[in-house]
DNA sequence: GTTCATGCAAATCCTTTGCAGTTCA
DNA sequence: TGAACTGCAAAGGATTTGCATGAAC
C-alpha cells in the first residue's frame, strides 16, 4: 500500500529527529536505525522483526532499546501499533496524507496482511464518534477472512 | 450494550452445551459458570476478570481452565476476543442478531469501552473485502478517542 | 560534565503446557 | 471404565525494568 518513496521515508526519519530535538532527547544511532526500518517497511514488523533486520545489517541493538524506541515513535505520533492476534504487536508508519489512512485485511489461514483504503469508511468513523459524544482520535479497522490464494486452496479440497 | 435478556443468555449457555454435546465433550460446572459469566457481562471481561468474578461467588476455578474454556467458547463461535491494547485480551459474546454486530469506542484516557452499531458500516466491510478478493468472515472496528466525561475534564484544565 | 541512552539480565505479565488426580458419560 | 477435565506448578513468549557503563550535547 501507501508505497512510500525514498523521499517520504527520509522525511519521516527527519520528523522523528525533530521530535527528539523538541523534547531535548539525544539522537542516537539506534534511534535512527529503528526509525528507518519501521518507515521503510512495507510489512508490519514486530519488535523482533526489527531487531532481526538490524542484526542482518550487522547492527546489534538490545531488545530493550527496540521497545523503548518504538515507544518514542508512537509518542511522536509517527508510528502506530497493531495487534492482529498473533500474540505480539506489529508496527507501521502512521498514515498521514489525505485519505492515507487504511484498514487491514488479514487472512486467517496464512496470516497475510493486506492494506486497503476507503474514503467513505474513513469519513464515516469520525461521524460515528460524534454521534456517541466521543472525540475521534484514530481508529483501527481489521477484516478477517480468506485471501484469494487460500480460498483457492480451500476449493480444491 | 446489546443488553442481553435473561432469556438470551440462557439460550447462549444452552447453545454452548449443545456445542459440547455435539463434539462429545463433557459438560462441567466450570464450563457452565464461565459461559454464564461471559454471556452475562456487559463489560468486556478479561480472563482474570472472569476468574475474579468466580472467586467472588466462592467458586474457585484454575487459570488454565478459564483459558481452556474460553478457547472452546471461541471455537464454538459464541464468543470472540478483542485486544484494546491493554496487554491482555477481553472477551464478549459474539453479536448474532441482524445488525447486531458492533464496533467499540475506546477512551484513551479512562479506558472506558462503549459499543456502537452502524448498519451502513456493517454492510460496507464485506463489500470492501470483496473488492480485494477476500472472503469476509468477521471484522473488528475500534475507534480511539476521548469519551465525553474525559473531554470535559480536559476542557477544565 | 551532565544528562540521558544503551545493553544486559532479571523481573513481570499474560497465556500455555505437563502431569497427577478427578469427574463425566 | 475410559476419555476428557481440572488444578497446580512449571514453562513460555512478549514486553518492561534496574542498574552499571557509555554516548550525546
């Protein structure tokens, strides 16, 4: 989805640096790397995935640091966490642009996660919040079902 | 929400008993009690909540049994699990009636969870699934924001 | 030089599993 | 009676915390 260009990613990493600066927090190699990985990923990496990706680049970062940095990224509003029921959290860049927000289609058989956007849906949820006297901040929409590959597989049985 | 009548609850417990019977699984005191609690609860109890409720009724049930029974309830389709980001799961009776499915409004400040129903939304999600070649099975819609009480509190600061 | 971050290991929290004893059909 | 359950305690997996050391500003 929201195929992020190199430029967009660099912009996000930059925003994170500004966030750190604004909060008088040091910029470190680890923070930069973790932000880069999350912003560059098309998948929805878990903390362990991020650590593994770092390790593959010969960059060892402690588990605690990964979690602490993800906390910062979330606090900055640049990243959000999801739970697709795997028993651990997955992270992704917060969709920013107009109509950039998206939901997730999760295959209950193979676990594939596909993103989708739907403007009508996105416009609807703040209105629903309003109707219930809630101040809308953000939302998660997850649809569980079978992806086309797994459906085919099913039909063959 | 979906204010369940005594009758409806009894019916659900009954369906669970039938599920057990159909699968040649024994009906036990623990299974009955846990089902009753989940079906009777208006809140979205966690495993620990359920165990606590049992304990308050002078009925001790082991943690493993609570989890194992919840697994059965989910397998039966009568109960579903949610993760509102508290670090543990919450359970609720699966909405069954027409238009009975609902989303959740979660207050990010006080944690209150309010349910809402919206037919248009419910009709929309299977269509979206279709458009992406997914076979829709179920969905979760969660809106995070501020409830009216917490918003008031905020305005006073 | 402070202040804050890092990494490790220990701790914590939720959930699952193994096993001896017990209940259900 | 046999199959399945229950409870306890131990194990597991993800995430958090404490603390000594090290990097950032």
